[in-house]
């Protein structure tokens, strides 16, 4: 059985389908790369946040230590 219709009417759609499939594959690869970059950025931000809190705790510890040392100097022995 032969398929009715002209091949000139069907071939352009096949080209567009292939182009569409290729575009979908490229977009999927690009989204995967974006997700990987976002995961790396989130990990870097988490590490930076951890270091920032350690610095804050260190500064508070120094201030409290100096306050306690000052109170110890003022108190009678």
C-alpha cells in the first residue's frame, strides 16, 4: 500500500521535527549545566555563611572575654 500525498508536503515537517528534537536536547543539556552551577553556588554560599558565623562568634567571644577580664580587675581580691 502506498501512502497518498506528496513527499514535498511531508518532508519540510520532518526537518522541523528533527530541528525541534535537537533544540530540546540542547536545552536539556543547558538546564543540566545550570542546575550543576546552582548546586555549586549554593554549596559555596553555605560554606561562606558558616565562616561568617564563626567570625561573628569569635568576635563576640573576644568582647565577652574582655568584659569578664575587666570585671575581674575591678573586683576586690
